[in-house]
């Protein structure tokens, strides 16, 4: 008999509206009775889980595309996204994780061929002003960080963030002492600087001076090994991207930049040394090297050639991709050695402060 009285499944519209009512209750927080608040919180957690099941399926059945589209449409139409973001700090860990999965899924939902999350965020860009400063709050940092990266998938959002004061704060967030938060901030920073190529190229070109001043001094020269490792790898990814070709030429024409990279060769970590080489080779390959760069390379030629001659990739697990990487590295290294070995100073300008950019034997 029990099975005859199962409650009728709620429609996506009902789910969203009921969830919205509970979020409004939580956001206003006017209930003084603790038991009543706990009941509402428990009900909200169940609602969020139910929404997640609609979007992802229950493990036995795949999600229904029509139900997903309807849920997404209702979710954004009634501004439930903003309410959910505002209430996330008040949710327990399980509900918070489910909400993060729901928000991530909704970013990809199309209704009538339209990516409605992108349209919604275009008119609600101020939400990023709530999400991104979350790195300053250890309790919510990872949740807001994950949601921020999902929102940055939309080019309009990435452009807004790149043009905001947040970009300068990134350098601080990446160096937060808490390892998990710093790593999450680094992941968001990387997403911003690699996903939307043309937008990133415009941003870096327009903000070159302050951006690389902060990047070089705070990240590449950070006392933290983790920060240096991520920074030099990301730098290589940015400079080697064709969209950033003009930025790359400008960067590798600076003696100060090359001095920083040459000093990174001194790092005891082999991964940092290898990623540094991927950037350093661009300075050497530059066909229009400024005289001061040529002078430094010639002055340090013997030490550089000795260092590069002994420089190799640690042999680990062998597979086809690794073999190709090893071969490419050896070919690049041979070209760099050849270029440095044949360099000649063509002007009377000599290296100044050469000791600052020497590579240890």
C-alpha cells in the first residue's frame, strides 16, 4: 500500500520556485526559532540535491534534456542564481558542493540554441564582484573560486574580470599562505589568461607595464616555490600562444625580463628549470635581439653553454608522447646552444651588471 501514495514528482518550475522561496527565507534570516531554521535548511539541502539529480541523472537514468532546459530557464528567469550565490556561505558543506555542481551544469545548458547563462551574466556582471573577493574568506574561498571559473567560461564575463581591479588583487590571492586557496586562485588566474585568446591578447597589450611588473616581481621572484613554478609555466603558455605574438616580442626584448629568467635557472627544482628553458629559448631565438641582451649572452656564454650542455630531462616513464617531448627538448636545446655559441657583439655597448644575470656553474 505504501507505494500507492508516493508524492507526485515536482516539475522543474516547481523545484526552482520552491528553492527560491527557501533561499529568500535563508537570505532574510528573520526566523528566530532555531528548530524552524534547521527544518528550512534541511529542506533547502534536499531541494538542491533534487535539482542536481534533474541535471545530472540519478545514476540509473540519464537526465531529461527538456527538463534540464526548463529548469535552467526558470533558474535564471527568477534570479535564483543570485540568491544561491548570496546564500552559499550559509549552507552546510554537502549542500554547498551540490550547489556548486548545479551552477557549473547550468553554465552549459542551452535553451533554443542559446546559452542562457551567458545572457544572464551579461546583465548581472556585478555577481563577479561578490564571487572573486571570496578568496579573502577562507570558509567560502574554494566554493566561490570554482563558481568563478565556471562563469569565466563566458567571454563577456572574462572581459569584465580582466578589466577590473581584481586582476591586480590576483597577485596577492595567489600568494595566500593557505595552500589550497592559493592553488585555487592560481587556477582561476590561469583560466582568465588562457581561455579566451583574443580577449587576453587585448588585455595584456593594453596593460603590459603594470601587469608584467607585478607578474615578474610578485610571482616569478616569489619566495614560494609553488608560486614560481606555476608562474613560469603560465608565462610560457602565454608567450608561446600565437594570439600573444606581439606581447611575446616585447617581453623577450627586455634585458630585465631575461635576467629574471636566467636567475630562475638557478632554482633547485628541475621542473622550474625546464619551464624556464621554454621561455628563455624565446629570448635566444629572437632575430632582433637588443644589443644589451646580446652583450649579456656573450658575457655569460661559457657558463650558459656549460649549463645547457649538462641540462636534460629526467628520464621517467617512457611512452610515445614523452619520447616526442624529449626529442623536441633536445632539438630546442641544440638550437639554443648553437645560437649562443655563434653570437657576436655588434655594437660597442657592453654588459652592465653582468653578475646579476650569471648562471651558476
